[in-house]
C-alpha cells in the first residue's frame, strides 16, 4: 500500500512510498483511509522518535474495508473516523474498534478527520471541569485545533467563554463567532476569577491561568506547545483566601474509555454543521511537506487536512 513514510532527508521529513499492509487483530477493523488531519505534536516530534520508514498519523477518516473478526464495530462499507497511536497516514489502517466512530453518510471526510485528537481532547478536558452551565471558562491557544473545538463546546455547554490568543486584533472576531464572550492576549489579562481552564500552551501561561482560578476551580493541562516549563512563584499553591480546592489535572486520550462514543458524537455534530472543523489548509498528501512547514512555523491557525490517495 502507499503511505507517507518518515524520511529525515525529505522536505517535512516525510515522503510518499510503500509500506506493508497492516494485519488487524481480532478487535481491529481494517479501514481504507480517505483523509487525515495533522497535529503539531506528531509532525514536530513524531519523525524523530519513530525513525525512518515509520508510518505516523493519529487522526484518520475513511471507510471500513474489513470489519473486526470478533464482531465488534461496524460492517464493511461504513464511513468512520478513527484514532490511533500511528498508521493514519496510509491507504489502509488497522484500528481498534474502541477508537472508531461511525460517521453520517455523505459527511465530508476531511472535516470529520479533524475530530479525533482536537475534538475529543477538547471534550474530555471540558468534562474534567464539570457542568459548564453558567460557569466562566478560559481556553488558551484558542485559535488552534483543540482550542477552537473547546471554545465551541464550552459555549454549547452554557459556559461564559474567555478565549486567549496571541493576536486578539487579528483573531478576536473569529473567536467571538465561534462562541467566545471575551478575547484576551494572555491569561494574565483575565479580569475576575475563573471556574475552569483548558490550557494547551503550558509553561508561563499555565501558571498565570492557574492564578485566576476561583476556589473549587479546575485547570486541565492538555498541551505544551509553549515549549517552556511551569515555575510557580512562592505562595501560588496556597489554599487560603478563596483558593480552596483548586486542581490541576491531566489525561491521556488513548487511555480514556468511551472514545468511540466521543468520536461518533463529535463527527455527527461536525456533519450537521453544529461544530466548525476549522480547516485552514487542505491538499493532497503529496503536498504534506507544505502543511508541515506551516504548522512548525506557527503560520497555520486551525487544522490542516490531507486527502489520502491524491498526489
């Protein structure tokens, strides 16, 4: 089968080539992939850790070629969206049925391919904060894939949404269209207290956002794209003066139960137009290096989608 292979000497450290077809286990379906979306973490760190010839790719949408032998999951011919540790950048993918969601017939496969990492991470993070109705929630990195989904889902859940982006002048109107009530350039600018934070930046911004939490508030650390560590000043973790019971929590999406249900629900919302997938770049997988360059240089807001099988 054809696949995007890791090649340290190629543009974007990826090249089109051939790889052995995957051999599904009993609990895996074989999916013919039609579209994949790229995530910063996998293009930044994946080639280095995987090594030459590896097939990466967390997100993929396609059609079931062969159903799981144990009878779990959908039948052949069913459109699906999938999540996995690797293998999404190929014509065929073997995927656990626990990480596979059915997609409505006729849905744009490129749009639903943005759901697995970005959409499911946003949904899980907001779940960790708890009921959202009437609560004030900050989303950092709000113009990225996770951030955009988090803004929309928080608003749909009834939260008062504060979106943080490095350039409010450029992105503020778009974030308000997605559902943000307030837009700031930095968590340090937030006035008043917050009930929850979905942080995809880490480092200094995580520390500043934690300082804005009200008692009982929860900060969910989802990403670390800022590249710096977290250094809390003395007294930042005190629990007095209205700061009782604040939490910082983390999770790993592939260790969460019920992911298939999340993928299916979110893909249906994208298909119905209830969620904006935020595709800002889309092209054939033969142009993968162009998308990788944009991602690595922070010149891409939203999601990049590759159409698999088109050069």
